[in-house]
C-alpha cells in the first residue's frame, strides 16, 4: 500500500469540538457510620463518549462529593480492583466506555454482590481470597528443575491452560454467581479458574490435591452452569468451560 | 478454612474427605438418569398416546393389560424411581439455592424427602401388587374382562 493523503496538502481540516454529554449516574451509597441501609444517590456529570465509568466516578469524587468511595488502582483493566455492578452487570469500571451504554437513561452503579458491603462501592474481599488461597494457586513440584535451567514446557502443554492464566482476580465472576450469592461456602468460579490454571499445568505435580479439594461438598459440583461467570469476566475467560473441565478431571481422576 | 500447605518436600497428603461423595454422585446421577428418562418417557408417551387407538384407547383395561406384562412393569418401575429421585434432587438443589433461612431450608428439604419416599413406595407397591380382578370382590365392581363377569 502507498501512503497518499486524502486531503490536499497544506490545508489541515479544523478539528470539530468533541461533543460532551450530561450523563446521570445513580450510585448505591452506603456509609456504615451513618446509614442503616444502602441508599441510591444520583449525580450528573459531563462526559465524552470515549470516557469510562471510572472517569465519571473520578469526576464525582474530585468535583462533587469527595466522600464517594471506590477501589481502583491501575485504571487499565489489569489490576482487577474496580469490578462493580454497572446497569445490573458485573464489569470493570475502567473498561466500560460511556459510548457503550445507553446514556438516555441513568446509569446504575453499585458494589458487586455476594460479598459483605463495607462502604459505597467497596466490599470485603477476604472470603473471595480465602477460597482462592484454598486451591493452592502456586506451582508445586517435588522434582528439582534441570540445573541452571527453567522447567521446559511444550507449546501445546502451555496452551492447555492458557485461557485461565488471564484471570486478574477482580471477583466479577464469583460475585455474579447465583450459587455464591446464597451459599458463601462455595469456592466460586474465580478459585476454580485459578485451580484449573495449575491442575492442567504439565510442570505441576499437585493436581490430585487440588482435584480432591474441589471434589468437596462446596466444590465444583455446586456449579449450575448458568454461564453468569463467563458473561461477567472482563478478560473473556471461558469460566464455565474451565469449571466443566475440572469436573471431568475429577471424574477421570486425573487432569 | 485454613490453607493446606504442607511442609517442603513432604509427601502428598491424604484427601480431606473420605466416604461417599454425595455431591459428585448426585451430579453424575442427574446426567445419567436424564438420558435414560428421555428414552423411557418418550417411549411411554408414544406407546400410550400414539400407537393403536391413541389416547382414546386408554382405559382401565389398557393399564391392566400393560401391567400384566413384566416388561412394562419394569419400564414403569424404572421410570418411577429415576424420575422421582431426579426431580427430588433437582428440587433439593433449588431449595439449597433459594432458601436462605436454615429452618425454611430444613422444612422444605424434609418435605421433598418425605414426598419422594412416599410416592416411590406407593408406586412400587401398586406396580407389583396390582390385580385387576381381586378374588372375592363383588362382580359389579370388577371390569368386564374379569373371569367372574364372563
């Protein structure tokens, strides 16, 4: 392809001003010092189509109400801090663009469900990380790697668990799971995804231990394959499929 | 809820739970019985509603004729047991998902268990103890095909 400018040289087209919209956000607020029950509060903010919900929350916090509380860290969809329920769906606030939402109606923002609400959009993530820790999400091997070398793995062996390496532990899947909402003891999709990542790793030797842990009463058999987790995952992980693969591995007795 | 990190280089530890894993077998049962039930139920519907005179052919004599045949006795018995346990287990799952108060959950689960046990017991007794022409009954209460009426 050759590079040819469409417009005549020397005549730069004046840039049109970028259109801004007034967007109404209705946020579920909760201050444990003042409120007995969470309450909905609405805010109007000027937003561009390319802005994200996180930018709207920043504008509210910085310009309108400094008491608005939410978690965020990298703001680019990697750290997994700002999972929240936006218009009834679990999403990352930093990956939800204004232009992808219907701004003729208010946008509802609330904390993720199923975990104890602490303040505004912040929930207690301890139960979530507790079940994550329980599946032993780290490489375990009884054999030493080759001297001064890494553990070699074929491309095919690596591809086997590639999908589940993408998890950022934002809890969007686990807090969208109806089983987890009513049964807080259930491991939840995120823990199973992270177990899957090591169960199917050819370098790992503790797959059997993890399968035994997930074969528990509150393990993979609680899954009802509602696919809420797959829909919610901001990284596009096929969560329900990963859970099904763990179920099959338990029935086979090996990964 | 403690982590189970063994000391370094220790051998693989025994699994946490011994004995029958009811959740696992329940999950497998739902899938296996579902497949069998598709055959049994659609076979049942076809034989009763389509073959022969269709739905108009169903009367006391039709049922009595079916249950005189051991093949249909076994068919109906399988259908009864598989379907009731399948349905009961499904209801148990739904109750576990939706009943938030422990007492409500206990009452509903007990009600499901009692109804499944009672219905299976009644159905099983009827399939095997069914006698269209009980000896000593008044002739006017018996169907026309019984030897008393012939």
